[in-house]
C-alpha cells in the first residue's frame, strides 16, 4: 500500500515508511494479545 501511495502521489519513501511503521505496530499488538491469551 505504501509503495502504491508513493507511486500515485509522488511521495518518495514516506508511504513506504508509514506502511512499515503501521505493520510493526500491528504485529507488536498481535504478539501482546497472544501472550495475554496464553497467560489466562
């Protein structure tokens, strides 16, 4: 998605960086949820 935004809007690496950050945040949240469900 970030690469497509870069291509359509002419943003250099901004869309890619935003996508990487959002992906990292989503992955981290899923790990936290998995650990919490294993503790119960």
